[in-house]
């Protein structure tokens, strides 16, 4: 059997394994056999990709490739892509080699589709969409871990996170960076960890947030778009790089999460004024002309009232019904006398393009945060309105009547 025949025979066999893996969720395999079938299918996916990289198209052999680190798996300089995949023992290394091949030599529709499927296997939906458009991520970019697939912390990862924090507090930034790199490789990073990794990397980068720190901030904000430290660093990055309009938007998102009148809020407001001046604009002190304002009040059900103390953080959040994602508007309040009045307007928008007056029907929720942070967590107390048209809504009355599980 010549090389061409062998290629097509093995590629066909391994492609069948790959298909079995991709549709494995639809197969009903009982007992312990299912584990072996799925393991074999996964091996088929990796081997099929590695074989393709090794042989390329029938009769064409690839040269050596040098690929940088991806999720902590490094392909040695001078190794062939196929060997690298075997040595690394992961789909990450196979993907890195395929990226390198396409970047250096290009490829056809089949090459890009293989890359897209590989990205989907690694839960990198954005990268898969880019691959189908025949585009590659920036060389050396760190792939963000989507919030929907972020793994739960384990005892081992929590120890590593504690070790990284201890090293950071001792200003051992090199030691902390090594621990964070290990957590990245294990896919055990949280939004907090990404923000701290960005901080550490900036300290090792002459206090500059450009480059890798900026990538880590994007990952933190993908996991939690309302992460206070990540937003603060992102605003600083945009100011550093003279993206003053973007900085103003980020500062406003952060200001919505702060206690009105606090020292932090005053500092953020001064940042807004400074960056507005630098971009040649004027500071908006109220909702835009012709903007929309929702008004209402919040109470707590009798069953939960005993669990609420004065001074707890309460977030009022408007969310789009038809466009899930980042909230439209957020207001941070404190519990006290009930009912607690609130206003939400276009001036509270997290992103200028996603204003209450421009996004159709919304829901408005009131949530008492047990930790004080903006993202929802088990144990928080919640009340939500039914979907409503913000342009026609009367005064809202929200009752906090359930616990987030």
C-alpha cells in the first residue's frame, strides 16, 4: 500500500472515530462500556488530527514547525506537528500545530473546518467562528475560558490560588506568575485569578498593562463582565493606550458598582472627567436628552425579611429579553428602610450601544448580594419582574422572594 492509499484508509477510519465522538451524546451505550467507547473516540479525534498534520494532503510532507505555548502546552522547536501532538498528549498541541501550518502555508476549506471543529471541542466558540471565516487568532494569544464552561474549583486548585495570592502579597511576582500559568494549563482560572494574573504580569512588564496583561483582563471580563478589579485595570489600560472614549465607558460601568459618595466612587468620577476632557468632550451628569428612566421600589417577602440586615449590598439590574449577555443597566444600593426606591436610566448603561431605550423588552431584578460582588451567587436573595416594555412601564414594584441556588 503506497502513502496515498494508506493516508486515505487511516484518515477514513479515524474520521469515523471522530464522527462517533462528535455524536457520542446521541449514542446509548450502557454500563462501563460507554467510558471505553468515548475514550476510544477521543483518541480517534486526536490521532486523526495528528495524522492529517503529519501527512498534510496525500503525498505532501510538512516541514518542522515552532509553535509557542497554548494553554500551557508547548510544542518544542524543531519537532514535527505530529510528534508534538503525541508528546504533548493534548488537543491543544494539535490545534497549535494546525494553526501554525495554516498561518505559514495556508489551506483549503477542509483544513479550516478541521480547525473549527477542534476549537469547538475545546469550547472556543469565537475561535471556531473565526476559523470558518478563514481567520486565525492572533499568534500567541491566550484563549479565554468561556463562562459557561468554567470548571468548578477543586481542592488542589484552591491551594494553588491561595499560594499565588500569598506570593503576590509578598511581591514575589515571578513566583505568582508561574502558579497562575499552572492554573491556566489546568483550566482552573476564575475571574479573580485572571484579574490578579493581569496585575502580576503588569508588575513584571514595567507596570504596563499592554500585551499579555490585556489578554488576561479580557478573560476575566468574559467570565464576569462586572468584575470590579478587572474593570479598574481595563480602564487604566484604555487610558494608558489613549483610548479615552473606551476608558470613559469602562469607568462608568465600574462607577455603577460602587457606593455613591465613597472615596472609590469619587476617584472613578475624576477619571471619567479626565478622560472625557482628553477626548475633547463634556461630562454627562444625567441621562442623555430624550433618554428613558425606569422608577420603582423594592421590598422583601415576609418569609425572607429576617435574613436581611441593614447595609447589605443590593443590585438593581435591567436585562434584555431578546439580547442576553451583559446587563443593560445596573444600580448599586444598600438595604435599609423598606420599600427601597430606585431609578434606572440610559445614563446607567453598561455599554452605550445597549441602552434601555434601544433594546426592546426587559426584565428588572433586585438582588441582595451576600458577598457584595455584582455577579450572582448561591445564597443571594432575588426578586424579578415579568418581561416589560421600558418605554411604557409604570412604577415597578419588585418583591425579593427567593434564594439563588
